[in-house]
C-alpha cells in the first residue's frame, strides 16, 4: 500500500451543508499522500525529537537568566525604594516611594512566577508563587510605614 487517503472538508462552508449536498462542488476533497511524503514527515519528526534535549537545555538556561534578572531587579529596587522612603527629606518622607516599594514587593515575584510557568518550569514558578503570597504581609507593612 503506497498511498494513504485523507478526507478533508472545506473551511468556508458548514459540515451539514457539505454532507447534505447543498453546496455542489464544495464537498469533501480527497488528498492522496504518497509513501515518500509520509517518510519525509517521519524523518522530520525524528530530527525534531533528536534536537529537543538541546532546546530544553537552552530554554532552562534562558528561563534561569530571566528569573535571576527579575529577582535581582526586585531585590535592588525594593531595597532602594524602602531606604529612600524611610530616610527621604520632607514631612511626607517618601510615601510615593514606599507605595511603589510595596507594589513591587508583590509584583516582581509574580512576574518571575509567570516567566517560569510559561516556560514549563513549574517547580520554579511554584516557588515564586509562594514567595508572592508570602510578600503580601511585608508589602502591607511597607505601605503602612509611610503614613
């Protein structure tokens, strides 16, 4: 058996119209796929499967770099904003910077969790989700320090 037969339906009309014969000439079409086409498709899938571990390693490295960058930005920005808010000049003592620090204290770990989870690193994403939830109380304390 050299050929395989595939049945397809056109996308421009509904299946009920096609099968009922209401649109002549737009019914199911027969596509014949030869053995060479199936072999080429198989070879392509095997080649992709061989390259998959390399791509996974590269993806893990990329995710680690992005999550590390977000974590460092989070630590530095929140520390600087809290320091500026508590020691800043004036009677208000930087309520805006403390509010921004409180928002970033919750938002940045969530961004890291989204990056990790979107790239199928569920353990890292789960750790950052827990960290996000754990940062809610300190964020409330930071926001309350300004007033």
